[in-house]
């Protein structure tokens, strides 16, 4: 089962995403919101990350840059989301995809499936 790390600080959005992803056969894990997101991501070992741009405690684009600069996370698929169109900034920072909120569930699932590396 593929693990998806959810990095979002909206509790309602997290609950909705967890429900949707479980229905689709994924194992969603939410970032604790505490400590270093890079270290926690390495510890969780997700197959893909869903990262919101606008977090209360951090900027998602800056977090993505830190992930890309970390050897263990340099090639981890990351899908960025936001209610504001930050597509260019996210893609330049190394995102695999960008989805503008609100989005339809099938758009998210299609993006996740297209960026997952098949487990051997």
C-alpha cells in the first residue's frame, strides 16, 4: 500500500483527504505540524507527498526546496496545492505537479497515480 504524506494545517481538509485516500486504497499519514518536516518525511518514508503552499507555520515552497536539497528526498514525488495559482513557483522549486484548490477528487487521484513509482 502506498503511503501519502499530507502536509496541510487545515484539519477539515486533512480529514477529507484521509477519507478519500483510504477509499482509493492509499495509506494517508498527516504531518504532525511539529518539528522538522524534512526529518519527519525521511522517518515516514512516504511514496508521495501532498504539500499545501500556505501553512501557518511555514511556506510550502520553502519546505519543498529543503526537501529537494536533501539527498533522501530529492526525487520523492511532491504534489503542491493552493487556493492561489502558484503553479510556476512550485514547478520551478521542484514540484512534480500543482493543483489549484478547490479541486475535484478525481483530479487529485489521477495526479497521485501518475506520479507514483511502481513498487517492485
